[in-house]
C-alpha cells in the first residue's frame, strides 16, 4: 500500500477541506502537515519550494511529485486511486458525462466561487473585528442571485450538480459555502433557490464530510 498523500495546509481552510473530504470519500485519507499562516509558515523558504506563491495547500506524493492548487490536488487524489479501484466513481468515465462535469467545474471556478469568496472574505473580516465591504457584498449577492437559477434548475433535474451521482463537482462547490452557510446572504440564496438548499444539505450530510 502506498503512503498517504501529504498535504501541506491549514486544516481549517476551505481549500484544504476540499482535499480532506475527497480523501475520506474514496477511503484514502490524506496526511495533513499543518502550515500556520498566522506565524508566517507559508512564507518560509521550505514552503515556498512547494508553493512559490506562498499559499496553501501544496501536496507531495512520494519523492518525485510536489504540486499545488487544491482543485488539482483533489482531482489527482481521486484519479490516482480510481485507476486501481473501480468502485471510486467521483469522476465519470463516459466522455459525455465528463463533458458535463468539466462544464460545471469551469462554472464553479469562474462564475460561482468568485462571488462566494467575496462573501467569505467579508465574513472573516467581520469575524475578526473589521468592517464589511457592503458594496462588494451587494454586488456578489446580486451576481449569485442572477446566476443561481441556472444551478437551481440543474439541481431540479438531478440529485447532484453533474448528474445523479455524487462527484468531484459537488466536492469543489461546497467548502466555502459551508463556512458562510449561516450568513444572511447565503440564507437568502438558499431560500430563493430551494433545489440548491436541498442539494447542500444532502452533500454535507454525507458521512465522509462529517468525518
């Protein structure tokens, strides 16, 4: 049996959560090596060799692969183990199903998450005593409302974002929403889009997410 994938990151961060959750879903938990951003550990020469932008997470598999970006790490982890375990179905094998998955992965990264992360950054700012950027919040909430119907319609047809099987797209969408699920903006978004709300509960109730 190969050693677990090493992930250098903050266990509480949204990006690290994405990888950790995937590991539990496929039965191959990752080995988290904590990088404390508050102490500047992400800017040390050692970490910058892994992640030249000084961010987290980064990953290492064996002696010959060191790479970064949470979406890439998550996908690598799934595909590596799916290659030898046909029960791992988080990435579809059929080319048409993969096309739908790729479509939604792109939408997650370019349309939905940028607005969700505006809400997340403001949540952190307020949590630590700062003042929210009300203009940015208003724009992000409006953009999510504008685009929410597309995702809501998709989830009215299917149990999960890319179809009726839970997969990589669902894992990529959830982490940031999880942290801000109780904010007024997200509560309103869920209220306006009941299929999204039902999907969010369905995926976050999964045992692997709760682990």
